[in-house]
C-alpha cells in the first residue's frame, strides 16, 4: 500500500510545503476539533505512537458518534494531508456520490417546480456515503497503527453513550419534526420526541456494531456486506433509490490540491468537487493586487466583499464534479484571470452582482464539522466532514445506527434555484448518476516564510468566506486565537448582500458600507466553528484554537 501511495503521489501531488534547513520539528502535537471527546480521542492516539493520520481516523470516527448531527459514517468529507516524510500534499475526496438511478430533474414535480423537502429529508436526499471508504483509505495508505486501534474510542463512546450539550439541543430542536417522522431516528436522538436538554446520554449500540464491522472488515461489510443490505432497505423504505451496486462501486478519489501564493505565502486548499479552494484562491489572487495593510477597515471589508462576490459568481458558473464536467481550472486559478475579473472593482462603490458577466455555463451548513491536526513529525491534517444539514436526511436505516446524509441538496436541482444555503448554479452542478455534488468545504493549509496554519470550518456556503477571513487574519500576522475569533462577513454573489454575523459590524461600519452601495443583513446569531492549529517553523512552537462560538476543544501536548 505504501508503494501505491508513493506512485499516486508522484502523479498527483503538488505544491509541497517548503522545508528548509531552519525548519524544526513541531515541539509537540495538537488537535483542534468541534468536540472535546473527539479531540481527546485524537490526542490519545498521538500519545500511543500514532501519526496525524491515525489521529484523524480516531477524531473523524469519534465525531461520527458524538456529533451525529454534523458528520458521520453515513456522510462524506475531504481530508487534506501534508506528509512530512516526502514533503507532499494529498487530497482525499471521500465525498458522497449520486446513486445510479439519480437524474437531473429528480427533485422537480410535473410542472418543473423544485420539491425542496425531497432533497433534504428521507431516503431520496441521501448520497452514497464516502466516509467509511475515506477512513479505510487513510488507514491503509497513511496510518501507522491498526485501523481497529484508531476506531476503538469511537466504538466505546457509541456503546457507553455520550452526554449531549447545548449545541446538540440546538441541532435536534432544528430537526425535531423530521426526526419524529422516522421513529428509529427519534428513538435514538430525541428524548420522548423532544430535543434532549444538555446532559442527556445518547447510546448508539447499532452504530457501535457498524463501526466494529467497518474496522474489522476494512469497510467491506459497509459497502458489500450485511450493513450494505440494511442501508439499501432503509433507503428504499423511505423513498430513496439506492442499489447494492451503488455502495459496491463507491471509491474515494485522490486529487491534487489547488494552490496559489499570496504575497509570498503558500496556500494549499480543496480542489473540485469542492468549490472552496478555487473561490478562496480567486479571492486571494484578487486581493493580492491591493495592499490591505494600508486600507481603512471599511475599505478592506469592501475589497474582500468584492473579491468574494466574484469568486462565488464563478462558483455558480463553472464548478461541479471534475469527473463529469470540464472546469477551466488553470484559468480560474491564474493571477491574470484575477486581474481581469478585478478590473471593474471600484474602491468606492459596491458592484451589482447581476451586472457582472452573466452566468453562461452550458452544463451547470448549516452543519458539517472540521478538525485540524499536527503531529511531532510535521504531518498535517485538515479535514472537513459532513452529512449536510443537522442530522442529514433524518433517516437511520434499521440495524445500522447510521445517520444518512442529505448531501443531494448540494446539487443544483434546477438552474438558478437556490439550494438550502441560497447557492445558485447554472448547470455545472446539475444532478447525474454517480456524480459528486459541489461542496463548499475548504480544508486549507497556509505556509508563510516562518509559519504554517491548518484551518477550516463548517457553515455551508459561508465556509469559504470564513476561511478567507481567517486566512487574511493569519496572513497579516494573526495567531490561532485571533483566527477563530475574527468577526465574520460573507457575500456569495446572490443574494446581492453582505451577510454578517450578529454584532460583526458596528453601526458606523454598517453605515459606511451602505454609503458605498452595499446591502447588508445581520445574521440572527453568530456562525461557524473554526478549528485552527499553527506551527512556527523556526522555534517549532505549536498553538491551537477552537472557535469560541462552538463547544470544541483545542489541545496542545508538548
Ligand atoms: N454540505 C456542505 C458542503 O459540502 O458544502
């Protein structure tokens, strides 16, 4: 397997982190994740001699248990890795795929109206999960410890139960009605039909058995064995269209990360079928034209918003699953392209989204989770994982304990009709059998002359703008703490407005931005759950921070 990885990597890997003679090893290891139990599981593996990739398996599997609303075995995700041994960067695409029986108009009624509930709830909303295959791939190609060892803590927590917190209550409240439509799901995740108050213990015996089987059979039981049969039955019983072949045919994809430089720092991020890396890089390439350090706060926000607007416009026009459509990747990532799209940015006046070049393509989170890991050898992991909206499709096929995703809603079900995140698409992201829905998940590494950052967050369409805001904070000298604290604002081309988190701008900032012609909307709450690890290359010092808006934990061990 190691040979296989080396071969793949020589073909696919780009933009290695530069390691020079002055780079020291990290002075310890660190994990930052959205849940203390998951962070502890990762630290335990690192202390037992595992590397960052072993720890990533433990963290991802534990999150599948303790954050059943965010990610899990019934979902998918992206793992961005830096392998210190050969100084390479690897992107594991474990994104869900559409089932073979899927079609472009599967969520439209006879009049062509979009039936949103069908892409969000029930078996028809679920894509074929990639997470188990992703974990197996990580273990076989990058891990050092036994797969069963890395999975042990998750299995224990599923059996012995975990205590819910405020976040669980908020997520279960949001989906109480849908969960109650599926009695098995309600029994597992609700307290007599209601969102449990913090301190409720959730037991998941069937999930424990599923995780055990995945660990013992390297995923075979999930994709081709007894769990596969139960999954398909559960999906068919709730309106879905999966077949056993869909599961048997699932494979992860190794892809080249997308990269750029920003004023001397290197950015390494998620390629399609994520839109994250491309939008992030296009925005940074645009912003590199300006010296943001000398701009006023308002002018800086204005320019960042104009960069977001253009990046998200191109998301809608060009991006989808690269195995199905041609994406002009080189062009979108080039500095000259950024120069062209930035030409009509005024420093004093907001652009109007619909006055930018019209979408032409001829083809066309609320929840999710992220964790960041570094080990003492300098291996890095940025992983963003998802089942899409809280508790995914709401379906837990009998006898599996697996919460199925509703990632099918990330497709563009109808041209220019917004999905649940308000994102539109012109055609590149239309539904097709076995296609991967376009994602916004943006696991990212940044490397400046003397520092490295590992970052990412959940948050649906706002993931990319959050990563951009935190990346800019790091690039102007900020640390892990200031990166997770940074106030968030977002523009996604359409709707043509700046959405900012509660209290994100002062009244005077709002009025100044309005003065430039921007529409603004304050969110009813703050958003995101950013997990950051940083490494100072010369001293070896590492630091980590977990978003204060969440309930996660960042732990550094020396
Ligand atoms: N399901 C959220 C995303 O992939 O963007």
